[in-house]
C-alpha cells in the first residue's frame, strides 16, 4: 500500500482550509503549531506569528500537512509554489 502525504502551503488561511478538509474527510487536526511558537521567529510581525507553521490532518493511513507562507527576503507566495 502506498501512502500519500502532501504538504500544502497557504497564504494565511491554512487553518481554515485544513478544518474544511477535516469536515470533508471526517477527521480533526492532529496538531497546529504557529510561527510565534518558534523562538527563532521572535522578529516576525504579530500577524505572521499567528500564522500556521505546521499542521497535520490524518486521512486514513495518510496525512495532509500544511503551513502558512511567511515571506522571507527574496521569496513571495505565488500560485504554483504552494505544494
């Protein structure tokens, strides 16, 4: 049996999207970690600190994992770089 564990990146709505996927698949988020929980991110803005650094949703034998994109120098969120 093959497991598929996709990792998705969202532009600030990862928790909302993953909760929706959970309602579709009948599952609850296994974890939600925020960027502000990471001491190395203390210089992030309050808005970025509240974004999701990592979340996981069990779906059968697989996991859908996700985070919110936080812009770093030279990077920006664009459709196509979100998985």
